C-alpha cells in the first residue's frame, strides 16, 4: 500500500509540474489536461490537499464577472458611403 501511495504522490507532483510548465508556455489545453490529472490523482489519494490551481481559478472567475462594455456593431460600408453624399 505504501508503494502505491508513494507512486501516487510522485504522480501528483509530476502532474502539478507539467500543468504549470504548460501554462507558462501558453499550452492552455495541456494545462487543463494536467490540472485535471492532478485533481484525479488527489482524489485517488483520498487527501484533502489544497488545490494549487485554486487561486488561478478564483482570479479567472473574478475576471469573468467584471462588466465589460458591450461591443459596438460596425456599420456596413454601404451605409457609411450613403451618409457622405
């Protein structure tokens, strides 16, 4: 049992390292893959470790809820030309 736990602990550390490395290189898809792998391994360990990506998720949620100005629709070129005549 301790060998399995040691293997899972090593896999957990490797998943976290790969996730941060992927994010640092703008490999967002791979970041998501390794971050999800970290969560899965952490659950298998049955531990209540603090998710190292929690602060990043919280920052993204805060950014998402900010009110951005509504994008303005561009007028078609035909309408712009009619107004100048």
